[in-house]
């Protein structure tokens, strides 16, 4: 069994508190430190949402949007885990589409429901074990997310993207700085100690 398959403190905590993955604590810390969701109930886009911890946290945190308005839209190649949601994913203010983020129908379905006040992506590519290759794949995925930010994140909106650190990651952070009032890198405590993942934050889209 590899270290990534073992249930460590964060993974066990997630299961105990009703979330399918440890990633929920990364989002909690980012939001707590940077006020990602703002003071007004947000309209959120969650890209690379499976197995669903971030979407589940958002729906639990915010009451259903009034009048059938959209609270959260999400997408992933994989489906969402229904192990812990207890029907929360059936809320009328939640929209999920399974498919490739580059797919035209997926783009249209998500963009057409915007603009959004917050864009999130915990998406990660399939890894090979080669850091150079995996970083390149992660940055390509992050570039897709940045395209969504350009297309359907509202002015003043916030963004958080997971990336693998390596060659090219600073260039991506610079492009985020060009689009947002503030931008920075942040590694939450719930990230594995041997992981080279981090999160790039864009606060206040220009």
C-alpha cells in the first residue's frame, strides 16, 4: 500500500465528518485565510469536482438559493460520490455535468449559467510519477481553468486553482496577476507533506 492509499489523519477526519476526500480541509483553510467566498452568498463554479468534497462543503455551508437560482455548478470527467451527501446533491440550486472541460457542450452548459463570483478547481491530471511530465499536464489543465475565468468569472470575483509546482508554474501565476487585483501561491496544511501541489489564488478579478 502506498502512502497515498493509506488513510492518514486528514482522510480519516474527512470520512468521520462526512466528506469523500481530505481536499475539503484545503478549501476550508483557503477560505478562512483569504475570504474566498466573500460576504455575499456567492455563485460558484467548481471544476474538477469529483469525488465531490468541495461541492458538498459549499452546499452545506450556504443555504439553498432563493427562487430556484443557481448556487453552484460543477463538472468533472468522473461522477460525484453519493456516499456522504444525504441528498444534498439533489438540491435544485446545484448543477453537475460529467464530461471533459474542453468539450464544447460542457463549456456551453457551464458558461451559460454564469457569470460566477467564485471559480474553484481542485482538478489534477492522471499522474505518471515523472515530475516534469506531471507538472506540464497540471499546468495545461490550469490553463483551461484560466480560460473559464476569462469567460465566465464576474469582475471582482475570486479564484483558486490547484497546480503542481515546477517549470512554468511561475509564468501561470504571473498571468493570474495580470487578471486579478491580487494573486499568490498558498499550500494548505492538509496537502500531503511529500506533494508538490499548491494553490494559486486570484482575488478581485479586474
